[in-house]
C-alpha cells in the first residue's frame, strides 16, 4: 500500500542518515585506496590560435595530485592512464571526503598553461561509494579482501566538453567503535574545544543571518523588481550664457552657450546632442531604459546636469 511504501522510504532515509553520521564520526579512523583510470576527453575548447589545444589532465584526490601526459594538437585526447592515490598507505576517509576526486584539463603552452575546464565527483557520490566499499569488505571473512568497487563516469566539464574516467575504491577499512572510543577520549580537551568552537561559529553565523535577514529580503525584492522607463528631454529656456566674451569690454557679444544635457537613471547614463549657440535649446530627444531595477532607482535616483560644450557644467 501507499502507506507501507512511505514508511519504507522514511525508514531507508533514516538508516542512510544514521550511516552517514556513523561514517562522519569515524572518518579519521577509516581508509581506502582510490584508483582513477583516465580514459579520454572530447569536445574541448580550442585555446590555440594556430592548430589545436595540447591538453593534459591534473587528477587530484585527498592531498595527492597526479598529472597525465600531454596530448598534442587535439580536442579529443585519448589518455588511458591509471593513477593510484595513497601516501605510504591508503588515504583516510577524511582526506577523501574533504577533497573528492577532481580532474582539471589544461592546454600546455610555452609561457603559461591555460585552463580548459574541470569535473569532479560530488561529496554525496563519494560518501555513497565509501559506504558500498565498506559494506563489501564487512561481508567477507576476516583477513580477506573484498572485490573492488568500480564506478564509471562521463562528466561534463564546467566550460565545454566531457571527460570519461572510472574510479576504483578498494581496501576499505574502518575501525570498530570499541577501538575508536579510547582514541577519541585520548584527547578530550582538544575535541571539546573543537566542538565548542564549531558550535560558537554556528550560533554566531545564525544570529548574523537572522539579524540581517529582513534587510536582505528587502534588497532581494528590490533587485528582482524592474520596469521600463522612457525619458524625454524637450527644451531649455533662458539658459545662462557663458560664451559671451563681449561683456569683458562692456558690450554685448554675439556668442551664446552650446548646451547639452547629461544625466543618469539609476545606474544608466544618457547624453543629449549639443545645440550650438543657443540659450533656448530644443532637443526633443527620447531615451529608453529597459529593465530599470527598482533598487538602483532608489539608491541612484534620476539626475540631470546641464553643460556647455566648451565651458562645462552650467547647472
């Protein structure tokens, strides 16, 4: 029935959550070997003006980094290389989950290599793989090694193109709680300080979020609201004359200002044409501002300034 299915789904979710908590608490006391088999990439960005890119791949997991060979003049490189990740021993699950596998492709150049894109295995996928590998290991007799877990991936790069590879998880081991508990309590003060610091940071972050939430919501609403504005500049009347040099000699000259209008609507500017030798200019210009954001209008307003082409600001 539907009720039974919902109960089963809820129970599965609860069991999965408890497993994740259990692994998180013991991640410093669990380890696994990770192998990345890099096969190929396709549809890469061409970063070279002459010819094609020369792609090589950096493969990272935990704090370990490996590098493939460079494939010259191709956007469809075939690598077929294997990378084993361990540092004198299998990586701890802490290292693996803190830094899941990531593959970054670069174009090799004489001056500086250019980034072509990257892809990575998500945290959730990684923790699921670790769980499966540990369950496999726990199902075989003590002293025996379980069949490695092999997962195949074809992921899109964050720029363009795809990359094909597989990940093998083997030799997954986790200490039982009876061995973990004494180790945990070996440094209770340090652990307590870490927990208190993390809780303090969490409380502080939550308080800051709640304090600024109303203003952030208002700003978000303003930023999400926009409309079109049409601004018409018609004419000016009896403007000040800054081009009449005759007043220096007590006579009235024939030169007059050459006015234009400049201004802003929110964050967007406008500029009329210049009307030569006139104190009563007629512009009759129209400016259209599409998707003017309310927040920008509130903060910046609508402003006008009158200039003379030669002298500068009039008013």
